[in-house]
C-alpha cells in the first residue's frame, strides 16, 4: 500500500470518521442524555444546581446548561459526576454500548448485599 502524494491523512481515515456519525449530533445526544439523568435524579430538589456545582466545582451557569441539555459536561466534570451519580455512570455506559459493564457492577452490588444479609441472619441473638 502506498501513501497519497498529497495530504496528511492515512487512507481510509475519512471513511472511519463518517461511520462514527456526526460529531455535533453525537454531542447533542450526549448533552440531552446527561440532562435527562440529572433532572430525573436531582431535578426535584430546590438546590440541584448548587449540589452539582459543589460536586464538580463548575460554575452554576454551566451546571444550568447541563440540566437544560444545551451542553454536556467536559471530561473532568463528567468523571466527577460519575463519582457521585450511578445514574450518570449508567447513561454513559449505555451511550458507549457497554451495558455489560453495568450488568457486572450490578451483580457485584447484589452479591455484596447478599453477603451482608446472610451475615445478619447468621448472627446469634
């Protein structure tokens, strides 16, 4: 295989990018999904903006945009949200088509709870 005489990309790179979809459309889907999760988990509280801003260190205006679905959180803010919210983790894994990781985490959680319950039942009174 020979490289093209002009340009700075490898052959086939443009085809791969097209198959991954439109970046702007993916960003909007991401922002909408994160907004839905944040609103369902924290939207009922009166201080939901302040709570998420305190978690992430982001400006309250930025957090309002996340809740509205205008923008999604950046990488470091997303990681912090995942640290505090299992629902955000679930949404990110779903968007990445990695539900298998979520299922494994749920099984581990169930196993841990079963061990705790078993220890409570076996304690002598």
